[in-house]
């Protein structure tokens, strides 16, 4: 391979040329602050509002329900803290799952320090939340249910519509972190009973530093940033016009190609899974086989350390991940994999491969061949592996 094989699209994605091209004028000649009063800025303001509409249309929302933020982490923080602070007189109980991104889990921990109570729902071995468990966890003082749309490590897609329906039967707002799902699966906030939805630009070929929080009209939520009157007084800070234009362009492209891309990625991903399952002993696919993002494959391999495997793959010019990008370097096994019931050893021996529409079959073949070599070498050096083989001779 003369260029790195990039199989870490869940961590971040490159900016598409069309996206960059759409953004360029707003970084150069159309640099004005959309909040200014002169005509030069008003044109930019109009373009930002058109971008807002493109994004709103894509998820079946109204334009004034889209609030631009700096990305997924901010949107998650805002959804949880904003509801918690605005509705504390009603109650202080929040329901979420054990496999959320740290942007949700660490915000929950912060809220616990402030006296809120959080129920962390278990997931099955397949990585799915059971809607019945959501129903059973609801209390009179529950003020928010937050369950992610698709998991960032194992790609499993949650029964969002059903969970939203249960939330609404009880008059509880429903938030979903859709950072990994947006642009990969069709989302309609009305059909799926979603009240708040977090999105990040850099996961769908827009730049890092832009995202949004969808907030259903009528939802009682505190403002997040305090300062100017941007984003209808709810999220202060000078409007990131180039980022917003880029996110809208990336959304438009994702909308056009969604089904075709999903089909291509699913086929290639299934081919990858099949080859690994057939050719690599002691490998285990993590999470439901079919009900997962089209581009995600996550495996645990027996008798190896994920970090050592990543290091060897890196030397073979393959970019992959053993868990969430933000936790690389951490010695704890993935909280997602342990929530599935995996042993510490198997959770430590995991590898996430996330494809894109640009990934080729040749790259997948090269990756599986390299993976086989790397695993053979690592297992050869593993006393546990030899002990196991000798015991089972
Ligand atoms: N939520 C999920 C599910 C994610 O995968 C990520 C990023 O990996 C985030 C939130 C954080 O998004 P951002 O990087 O835009 O802050």
C-alpha cells in the first residue's frame, strides 16, 4: 500500500473537497460577522439560515429547532445539563445507558455530584438497550431519558423510536446522541419521538469544531453559553459561518448518497467480517451482527493486547482503533465492551475498524492479511496462548 489504509472513520473523517469549496468564500471574501447590521453581513446571515434549513429538513425538524454548537461533546453537555438545570424543580432523576459516549457519561457523573440521580441501563450481549428496561426505570421524578442512536465503538443501533415512545407516554423529554448515526442512517425526529439530538460535523466530512443540538420547540432547557444573543439567546458566541456552511454541504452530500453508500459499506464490511471469522481463530465480533452501522466492525481477539495490535497495524500503515479515540492510552478496558459482558482480557484485545465509501476491497484484503500476520506474531509471543494450545492438544 502506498498510502495509509484509513479504517478509523468513527474517530474522524476528512473534509470533502465540495465541503471545503463551499466553505472557502466564508473564510476569505465573505468573512463578515453574520450578527453585524450592514448588507455585507446580512448576505452571510441569509446563507447561514439557508444552511440551518438544509440541516433541519434532513432530520424532519423546523429551522428554529437547530442550535449550532462546537460539536458532539458540547451538544451532549448542553442537552443533559440544560434539561437538568431547567427542570430540577420537577425532579432530579435521569435515565441513560452504560454504553454512552463519555460526553454523556462524564456529564452524568458531574450531575451526580450536584445531587442528581442517574440510572445507567444495562445492555444485552448484543449491545442493545431493552425498551422494557427503560419503562421500568421511569420514576415520578424522571426528567430526562438519554440513549445514544448508534454506539461509537460497536456501531449497534438502538431501538430509538420505541424508547422515544415510552418517554413521551410519560411526558419525559428524550435525548439521543446521534453523532455516529447522522448521515449514515435516516433520522426523523418526529417519527422517532426525539426531543433533543446531538450531532458533530467532523464525523461526516465537515470540519471539526461545528455541530448542532436539535431542541424540539417547547422543551424546557437552560441556555448553554451566556453572552451575546446568537442562536436565539441560547448559545452565545460569534456564529461559525464557515463551519455551518460546511456542515450543511456535508449534510446535503450525505443525504444524496446515504442509501447507496450504506449498501456499499455494508457489503464490504460483511466481507471483512466473514474473512476474519473464517480465517482468524479465537476472534469474536462484538455487538449485533446486522443491527449496526453499515461501516462498523468491532472484534475481540483472544490472547493479545489491543494496543500492541494497533502498534503493529500502524507499522503496516493501517489506521484503526482499539476503543474510543479519546480514551486511547487509557489502561482501563472499554466500558462498552465490559458492559456487553466481555472479560477484561477480551475487552483489552479489541479492534475497531470503521470504513468509508472510499474504502476499497483491496484495502480490506490487505488489512485482513496484515491482521493475520500481526496476530500470529503476537500470539506466538504470548505464554497464555501456548498454555491454552498445550492444554487443548
Ligand atoms: N458522541 C459520540 C457517540 C461520539 O462518537 C463522539 C466522538 O467520538 C462524541 C459524542 C463527541 O463528539 P465531538 O468530537 O464532536 O466532541
